[in-house]
């Protein structure tokens, strides 16, 4: 587990002990921990004690520049000076270089806020991430925390919904459904009990923005869910977190306990007479539980299988009651919308894609991490201006955006703007903003096969096109790759694969089945040579 969030080294009595403690930040984010942050934090405390230097160590969140983790920051009069990536053997040298006062060192990065990777972003949802102690409510309040809730408590539920409608916020989990419309539907539903459910089952490849919010700024999610509850008349909420996120679960539970103790949750929120109780629920590792109705089934203690719609969860959701289901980033975007107004938020973005999206760079990328930008940035800008190209130094051949069900995009589409409409126009999906990069050594036929195999393994099994279609898809791709040398009529097998994909797209009950063909067909169409195909037949519009 993480080291204590706020550790002040105990020092022997000496003249230097009267000097004000120097504040040092070491992230408690799980990526930083995996790279040695806990050990670095302990070593800094031990070295400071040995040298008789008073320090205050704060375990902050990650700034999202993962190639620099563990990133150690020191508070100085000029601002926070960064050093990274710091390893255990660097600690003594940092002290020798007087890093506690911003001294020069080979790992010195200067003022962290002025690092170009951060300077070029528009951080709204992630405004506090990497800056504050994630589980300190006082730190949260000092950085505009709960300003949105205070505004929500001063206006009517209808006005709260209207602010969200005015902001243009759309679901950040993949479907991009207008958040305000979903809230309005639940608000207008007549029921004695309503629920707020946060979908934190972040299972898409290359995604970690939900995890970072939960670990590095959990109060913003709690505040967003509380505002949603006030808007629709809900009194109970659940955060459904994937089991692979133990640090997120721990941070959420700690923050919820603090919020309850300080009356930001519970029976009398901020002495308003309003009630909202919130609990964390751990998922069991099923990818399909990222689909909202399968998630509800799991929350109810049943096997995670997709429900047929209608009825919509907004009308008959958890335990048959009206339920708001939003993902982490959607709910975490709400506090700033209420605090600063819907008009402020909609000034970011383009067209019908308003606000910002925390995009995640992963895979074969030199500078992997999180980038929050207003909609309208191009894929090429993210890959090269922020990501720095591939980690291998080879050319980028393909990029998958939107998780394992997203299509593979070739270099010719890298100038596409990242917004829902532009991506849809080229057959792409923005999804949760995960971007996975592949260099020229990738075998796209293997990637296509993996997509079908993934669906076969993760399908809930309720509908035949998904359950059986994905299994047959693996077999057909193997026959295409084997080709005539193995006695297969390759053109006939390609036609069969396209026909199978058409059945899955149009016949599956949920996105698991009807989106699996997207990476398969995009690989087939854009990289036919990897399948041993010289010419790709014309593709019918679906």
C-alpha cells in the first residue's frame, strides 16, 4: 500500500530543526509506485533525517508524464521544481546538489508547470491532479474543491441539469450520449428511490484516466456524483471499480470516509437537509461489465450479462429504479461546470464535441502519459508533439483509438481531428480516449485475430452473433493467413469474414459484438499485405 499521505520526518533537536520544513512531493499514483515511488519517498525521508534537514513529504498524484516517474517535486519561492525520473541511487546526490532549494542536478527539470508537455494542455477535469494531496479534503477545498457543490445547493435541481445541458458535456465512456439529457430523463422519472452509478470499470486497452482521477483526485468524482444526486433526486450512489485497481479503491474509500465525517456526504450534506450516501463496489474482472446494463446486473449480485433495451436504465436501472449511469470522467467534469458555468465549459472544443478530453498515450510511444486537451487537436499532434513518436524510433504504422474494439488507423488518417464527428466520418471511434501506438514491425493480421479472440473470451454469451461469431472469426482469419498453400480459397474466406462481420455488427445485442468487427475490418482494409492479400475487394457500407 501507499506510504502515509503526509509524513513529517522526526528530527533530533538541533539549531536547524527550527528552520521551516521544506515541502517535497512524491506521487502515490500506482504507475509511480510501480516504478519505485514508495521506495524513493522512504529514502528521501531517511536521508533528510540523517542530514538533520526538516522536510514535509506529501504523496501527491502523478502529473501524467509517466516517463519521468518517479517525479520528485520541491516547493520553492519560485514554484515547484521537478527532478526525475528519480531512482534510489540518486537520492544522496540530489541532497548534495541542494535539490531541497531547487539546486541544479542532472535530473533537474526546472519549474514543473513550465514543462512543455503540461504547458500545452488545457487541464479542467485534471486541474488538481499532481498538485494536491489526493486524500486531503483541506487541500481539495483550497483548490476550488466543492465550489460546484455549493453552487448546486444554491439553485434548483432543474437549474443544475440545465447547466450540464448548456455545457454540451457528452459521456466520456465511449457512447458520447449527452449527459444532461440522461440526467433530465432520470429527474423526470417518478420513483421513491433513484440511484447514481459511476462506471469505473476501465477495461479498455491503453486507458488510465479513470484510474488517475480515482487515485489522484477522488474528491472530484465524489463531488460530481453528489451534484448528480441533487440534480435528479437520488439518495444512494455506487462506484463500480474494476478489481485490478486496488489503489483506486483504497483512495476512494479513504476520501468517502473523510467526506462523510466532514458532512459533504451523508444525511445532511453541508447542513442543506439533502441526503446522499456513496459506496464503492469492486467488480470481478469481466470486460463486458463496462457495458452499463451488464454492470447493473453485476451490482445486483448477478452474473454480468447484457440486458435488452428498452427499458432504459434511466427509467428502470439498478433494482428496477431510475438510475444515472456515467463514467468517471463524465462525473469528474461536472464540478467545474457548476463552479464556472456551462458557458465556460462549452468554450472549449469544436462543433458538437465540447469541453476537454483526457487522452491517454500508450503502446510503442516515447512519452507515454495523459494529455488533457480541448476537442479539435489532431491525432498527429498527440502522437508527435506530445508523444514524441515511437519508443523504438521506428515509424508509426498504426494507431488504435478507443480501446480493443476501436479500428486501426493508418498514417493517412493521422491529421484527423479528435472529436466525435470527425472520427465517425473516417470510421473511427474516440471512445474513452485511449491511444495505443504500433510501429512498423506490427503484424496487423495478428492484431485482427486478437480482436476476434478477445471477443470470444470476454463475451457474456447472451447473443449468438457475438458468442459464436467471434469464435468463427478467429478460424476464418487463420484460413485467410494460411491461404492457398494450406488449401484455402483466400478470396472466398475474405468474403466470408466480411459477411460474418456484417452479421456481428447488425445482430449483436451490445457494443461488444457489434464493434469487434471494427478493428478486424480496418486491419483488413488498411493493411491487406499482412493477410497475404494483394487487392482488397470493395467494402459495402454498413
